[in-house]
C-alpha cells in the first residue's frame, strides 16, 4: 500500500510523521516504535525520533511506503 503524506513546513520529524499517519498515538511512543519496527528514509535508517524527513523523501515502515510531498 502506497500513501502520500503532505507537509507544509519543508520538513517533518520521523516521530511527527509516524503520529500523523496514525502508527503511534503520542510522540513519546516514537522511540519505542523506531526500535521495534523496520523503518527507512530513502534507504537509510533514522537515528532517532527527531530525524528530519523532507518533501520528496520516501519512507518505508515495515511493508508500507509513504511519499512525502509539500502541500
């Protein structure tokens, strides 16, 4: 399943993105989620929940693909 995530400030953190797409309920859950799931941003593993995701990036979360676009 492919999804488009729209952002409007040039970037969003991976924690904010996970919350925005409904994979976590709070920002505090991001660290645990990142440690226990396979996540890649443009084929690179994010270092922490504050890793920036920019418009044009592709984010893989387990078997889901999210395309990040500017609103």
